[in-house]
């Protein structure tokens, strides 16, 4: 049976989300890309992704686009998370376990400071 | 990979890489026939027979021009260890179907794992893809329990609101978790807690 029995629920979700978005003024776009190729998944990238999504939910962080990508060829550095904020150059983080992901969300995404400990390329 | 749900995530990512616009994932636990069946169907670019062979066993080919991951050979081996198999049906320009069939109660069967998290991650991270997520459990003496989500009506109702919006995320997380965990059998629930 369909998982969502009534689309009215979705309308309510949409209305609630729109109201909250109107209350915030968050300039610019933020893109977070999690490596989800086979080595990434084997290294725990799904749990990393989960930590990122949970952080967004718990802290009501809007204006973030989270994506998954395939293997980018840095297998021994997985899980890999890339961050693009506005026009700034892409920052590539490696060995990002859920704790590291939370740190990056707090210090880089919200705080604006790159977390040097985990950087591979920037 | 310690969960079948992680293999499913891996296969689905392959489908995305193949530029699929529509991807359907189906998981069936049939306790009457004692089989677990997983299938991933996509309408991506498909593979010719030579590519299919290489994907199933990358060590047999002499071809070195394309990089092939180990996800499928590992899953095939895991299925065969449980009296099962992995089949690929594919044609260039016509998409790909990967079907895995294994014995449900085999002592070596890896747990299904967190299917809700796999499904949610795929839906949110690849909004350009039309997803159909299916999970069914068949138990003797009861009607089949079934979770089915076609994400198109969801996206239509949200009218362009991003899936990564915190309010939307919380709602979708609930839909997947409640829907899938409510039809799991107790012993499978224990596997997640280990």
C-alpha cells in the first residue's frame, strides 16, 4: 500500500516549511557532495550522509543542497565530503566519519571556517 | 559491505551514473518460500554483453579502459554463498535490471540492514531521478505487508520545495522509518541494533 496515504500531509509539510523559510534570510547557496561510490559506501559514507542530514534537520539549516556522487578516485580517503559555498573554491574533506561531518557542519557550514584537520584539497 | 541495504545503495548509484531518469528498487522477504529477492531496474544507458561480463567479473577481462567497481562481484558472491544468484539483464539504450535472489534464513545471509536510510539518502541526494521504493514481507497466514513509495506525487505536492529542506527531511525520514520498520519482523529489527 502507498507509504503516504494522503497528500494533505505533504501540503501541511510544505506550508510549514515555507513559513519557516520566510523567517530566515540566508544568502547564497551551499552545496555538500558526499562520495557514494563502492569504496565510499564500504568506508561508511551512508552514515556520514546520515549525520549531515540529521544536522540539517536538528538545526533547521535551510539553503543546503546535499548530493551524492560516484567514485572520484581517492579511495583511501573515503568517506569524502566536498563543500561548495557560493563562489568560493570547492573544499574536499577526507576520512569524514559522522563526528567529523558534524564538526564540518558546525564549523565550516555554519561558522565559515574550514576544518583543516580533514582537508585533502581546497 | 555488511548490509544488503548498502549493496542496494551501491547498485542504485550505478544506475544514477548510467544516467537513468527512472529507477525502481524492490525488496521482497518471502518467509513462505524462504527467499529474499532484490531488484533494481533503471532506464539508463545499459550495457552490451561484454560490459555485463566485465561488471560481473572484472578479473576475467583483458580490457583495461574502463574502471569497474567490486560492488557487483561481492554481492554475487554473497548471494551464491546463500544458495542464490545475481542476474543482470541489460541492453545498450534500454536500461538495466539487476536481480538478486538468496535464501532468506541461510545462516550466512548478511542482514538487510537500514533500508529506510538507504532509500531516504537516494531520494534526497538524487532529486532529478524518479524513484520507486518497494519493500514487501510475506508471512504465512497473514496478508503481505507492503511499503510502496513513488516519489513523483511527493515532489509534485511539494511544488519545488527542496527535499533537503529541514522540515521536509524530517517528514520524509519519518515516512521511511515508520513505514519500513513497522513491517519488519522482530529478528531483523535485532540485526539493526547489533
